[in-house]
């Protein structure tokens, strides 16, 4: 097979693990079939993040997201993609009680949505659960640093791992590595700490508000496209302003309807059927 030939299968968790220290891993969130189709040719991982609660459903945080919501959106992303590894977030309350609870719900997500892996938040205290899932055939992407499902414990979306707290975040990253996670998201941690963790652990780090030294990067796609504008974290780079463009398009449509410019003759049907082409 030539280097330019299209891939014949999806990327797998072992493929992503094998990228440690290699070409940067490109990851974006995706929640719908159209966005998956747009992102899939360019990404290695499509993350069906529980951020969909805020971005798609208008919730104030991720805490109200249900397992059913994740499965519904996960199916849509799987249908809209061909090559990217699809990873689905386990929502708050679906895995923390016990490894057994986590397995039941993660298995449901994997089977019903067709995902290639799940992601769950937490470090040392979730290591046993990660090991339990991996031993039973469920690949796990871990998530340490700022874990949004624990926002009430942290007292807000604050940077994690500064000063003496760096030891905790390092220990979390080491714990999920030993437990068998194939990669770990580092969210909102200082540049130097993320760089150090990346050099110390054997699995890829995927940064969001972390460091360019991470093995990969992830952003919420609606943030980077300018579609979600309720707030703009420092770590978001806007690659487009589609929200503004969409607003202008809707305003133009409304003006055309009110002025009876739309629909035009080219958008309506005549009384007579067109002659069949010979």
C-alpha cells in the first residue's frame, strides 16, 4: 500500500498509544453527524464530550448530561466518521460508584453507540476502575488536571497543579498510566507541569489548556469555530467566527422573507411538469 492510499480501517486505541512521542495527535470534540463528517478527514480522535450538555443543550454545566444523551450523540458521530477513533465521555454519576457500575455503563456505551473507547475523569481514585475496565476489554482515555465534573469541588474552572499541587496532578497521571489507560487528557494545568508529565509517562498526553509539548491537542469544536460564544477560555484559539456568519445569514434570510424577495421564481414549481429529457 502506498503512503498516500486511504486507510481501510478506523484508528484504534493501540494506534493512538503508539503515537507517544511521535506525530502530534489531533483531537476535536464532535456531537453530530455533519460535524463528524467535516472533522473526520483531519482528525485522529473524535471525542463525544459531555461538554455537549452546555454546547448543544444549553445546560449550565456538564453535570446534567445523561448516559442516554451520550449514546445518542455517540451514534451520530460514529455514523458520520470513517477513520477517526471515536471516544465517548462517561457522564457524571455513571461510573464513580464502583468498577462494576462503570463496566455496566461503559459496556452499554460501547455496544449501543459503537464507540472505540470511553473517557472518564479522575486520577488516583479512579485507577482501580480504569484497570477493571481495561481488563474486561474496554479501552479508557483518562482525564486529569481540571476535571469539569468535579467543578463544585474545585470551586470553579480553575487552573490545577500550581505550586505544591503539582505533585497531585503528576501522581494522578502516573496512576492512570499504571492502570492501563491508553492516553490521558491534561486540562488546564501549567505549561511546565504538562511538559514534565508528558516526558515522564509512557502514554500520550492530550492537552487542553496545557502545553504544546503534549503528544496531542483537543479543543471543543464549537469554541474553535466561534459557534459557542457564552464564554471564551484563554486556551481557545478561534479559527473561524461561524456564529457571526450564521447570524448574518439568518438576518439576510429574514429580510428577504419580509421583503418578499424569497422565495424567487427559481425556488418554486410551475403548474406544468417539465418535459422528460430524451
